[in-house]
């Protein structure tokens, strides 16, 4: 089949590169200052220099507990962030920004590419540590993703009285709708881009036995577990953030159609994630798309550029366990199967 989400995988960035140096990004900060370490609310607002809108964590947003699930604890302060009342969903292309920037908390940022620019509408994540800020994914192209990301970085530096922090760009996997912006970060100051290949990921993070070995990466006072999860795509990884209790599952689990390229690897990956999650406190399971409506078991037609009444973005540990139980029960014979919050879709 040719319609899997991001199935082209056409962009293959270079191996990990770092321009080094300790200088700041040197880019102007066009996101307004905020007294709490994040920009003020700009609900529906547009930064015309970048086409991005900024949500604060104040009014007009929903708490993590109200929108998410499995808020079982995590590190101190975990599960205390907030999600927006709604994401840009393609229904307001005349006024919606190209990129929605939402502050889950002052050190955790979620970006969404507008469905008006790509029917994939992918989500991107930023985790700030003292030494590095990790950016997962760079979108489907046609958006000023680097400008927006560096603005967020510059704002964080200003709010924390810092001069520099390294930007670490990684991808959940190598499909085109998650890597198209990688080239925009190549050669930029204080920026490292890790190519979404098994070799590059293994070399950078020190994974000696792909895909069974899980490693830990320190962003500087903020630990992230790197979990290889091939099955949707061979170089797929999940990330568990100790600070927020978020498990980033990329295209392996999200509220939508779960396209499976290699079923045996996929099953092993889901089992690996569940086993690791059992040792962690999971606040939210966060994927990179929304393709389900808010009606149980009902998805948007493939290629839809408008998503009124979307499913919420965060899932919970119970959904990961539900997926594990479902694929294991298939006994090696994958079948199309509709669940309330996702659809198992073997290719």
C-alpha cells in the first residue's frame, strides 16, 4: 500500500553533525517575553515573522489531568503541565498559524504543523535541559520550523538568564513527514542533528544492541530514555522523559491508524515499551498525529485537511497495554482491527 502516514521516507539527512561552539543561536527573539518563563497567551494570535502562534499554559487551556490519562505520578512536578483547549485543526486556514506553539510547562513545548500545510498535521516536541534542548521531529516541510524552534530556544535562554544551550535534533523515525525540516538545522550554531538511521542513532546515543538495548541520555539535569521500537519503520525510537512522565511513541501509537510494516518487530517493540513503562511512572503517551475523531472508533478519511472534533492528543498507559494485548492475541497473523482510540492497520 502507498498511503501509509509519511510512508515515502524520502528524506535521508546526513549523519550526526555538530557545529559546536558555545554561542547562542544569534537569531532575534520574536516570541514575546513572559514572567513565568514562557510567552504570554496569544490565543489565535499570529507572529507574522514566522507564522507561529503561541499558547500559554494559562486560561484557554485544559489541565493535563483533564485531557490526558494515566496520570500516575512521575518525577516531582510531573503530570502538572497543561494542554490547549484545542489544537489548530485545519478548519481556520485563513487565520490559523503555520505552526502552533504550546507550552506544556516552561521547559516542555509541543508544536503542531498546520493541517492547512500538510494533511499529516504532525506534532513536534521540545524538552529543555540545562545543557541540551531535545527537538523530536522537524515536520513535513513548507513551514519555517527552524525559525520558530530557535525563537523558542532564544526565549528560554532569556527567561533563564542563559547565553547558550545546545539544540539536539532527533527524529522519531525516518518517514518524510517527520524529517523534512532537518536540513534547516544543519550547520546552525550550537546544533547537532542526528540522522534517523539505526547506525547514527546507535552511535550518538551509545546503543550497542539494537533494538533490544534501552539507553539513557542526560540533557543536563533532565533524563530521557531512548527505546528502539522498529516495526512501523526500521529506525523508529520512543523517548521517555523522566521530568514530565511523557512517553513519546511517534507513529507506533497515537490516536489514529497504526500502520505496521514489520509485524513481528512491531509486536516485540510494543512489548519492550510496555515492559519499560512498567518500571516508570507514565503520565501521558504522546504520539505524532491525530487521525481519530472524538467518536469511538471513527477516524477521519485519509488525506483529510480538516479535523473538526478531533480526538485528544494524549493517550495513557492503558492504551499501550491495550495495543500490546491486541497484537499479541493476533498470534503472528496481523489483521485490521478498530479500537475506540486507534486502528491497527497492517500494511
